[in-house]
C-alpha cells in the first residue's frame, strides 16, 4: 500500500503535495518523495523513513514549482532506502513515475530494457514503468494525433505491464 498525491495549480506544489502526503502517511512509511517541475526543470527530493524525514529535508532544501507528484512507500520490491524511494525516472530524467501496486513481469522487462542500454538506479518494479515510456518515446512518430500525445504513450506502456 502506498500514498500518491499529484498537483497542478497556482500554489507551491511542494507544500501542497507534502500536506497531501501527511494525510496519506498511514499508507506507507518506509520512504517518501516528491518531484516538482519549475522553469522546465524537474527537481526530486526523496528520503528513507517516515514522512517527517522528507519534511526536514524540504525545510532545508525547499521545492518550488506549480506542478508535481509525491509518494509514500510501503516496500514490496527492494529494501527501504533512498534509491528505492519514489519518484523514479527514466534515463533522461524527464519522465518521472510514482506507482502503487506490483508489476509482475518487471524482471523480464528490466532485463530487456537493460539489454537495450537502459540504466536502472533502484531495485523497484516501478522504475521499469519510466523506462518503458522512455522506450516508446524513442520510437518513430506515428501518423495522426496519437504521435505527439503523451497520454497515448502512457496507455501503450500499460500494454507491456502485467499486474
């Protein structure tokens, strides 16, 4: 079980998401993290332990931006550590993912993606999602409105995932 919060708006996303994660802390207390976009740049903060650890980090290194996602984790794949805390990224750092659930075929996908040059930073099943989306982003554009549609990529990525 995990807690997930997303925000798009006029307020500081880091503060809004942290507040939302506090309300969901009972859903995961192994680790927590937040990713925020500001000025076209993604910034991620993650910590091990209860949400208070992330809150202390954010007090010293605040996140600024109006778009973001956050996650509290109950470990299923990989030990509780900063590398396994969500959010996870692809090789470029442009695709950021949080996830609640289990990807049953993540090991076979991870092996396939690694053979194609993808580098993984965690032991989690969730990180595979970011790399599958990245792989789909590298493919030649299709004709029609789907070619530039990020939502369509997400839907196509889901076809590869079991769980």
